[in-house]
C-alpha cells in the first residue's frame, strides 16, 4: 500500500483516513486510541504483511511489533463470568443477543410481552386443531 503524507493528512487522524481510504489497501484498518499517554494510531489486519510496516523504535530491525493479539470477549452477567469469541454474544441469556460495543458496565431490562405470548400460543393451538385464526 502506498500512502502520500503531506500537509493535508500529516496528523494521526489524517493518517488513519489515508490508510482506510487507500485504493490499494491490502486489508489494514487504522483506528485512533485515546489513552492516558496520548492518542495512538492502531493498525490491525487479519491479513499477513502488517509486520512489514516500518516503525521507528519498534525493535532493532525497524519492523512493526505486535502489541497484543485479539482476545475473547469477557463479560460478567449477575456475577457469572462469560467468554465469547466475538462481540456478538448469543446463548448467554436464552433468546437474547448482546452486542458488545465498549468496555464498561450496563444494565439491561427485558420484559415479557404477554400479548405476543398469548397470540403465539393461540396460533399454535389453532394450527394443531386445523383451524385458521380469524383476525
């Protein structure tokens, strides 16, 4: 991937956008991470070749170093530890899919829709007896 860095994109946000919008991008995604030490440009890829990017100070050979590998999502529900291979968690709560978007805590309210339950049970009973539900 070839990037031109000039006055229009010589910021971390500009570099992020240049990487993500490059027509010859081989599958690298750039994001910004704001942490207590400052803003960091984070490059991720499922494809090989990310290690060939040059980064001054990333080891004696000038190659980029992997900071950490992606890990499973870890969450706690009512004091029970749950682990998921993705941020879309299914099966932890029967009939509920959790979409994890950030670290932190959240409360989830789930209510039963009695009218829907009654409708579905009625449809089932009518179907079992060969009747069509009139609306």
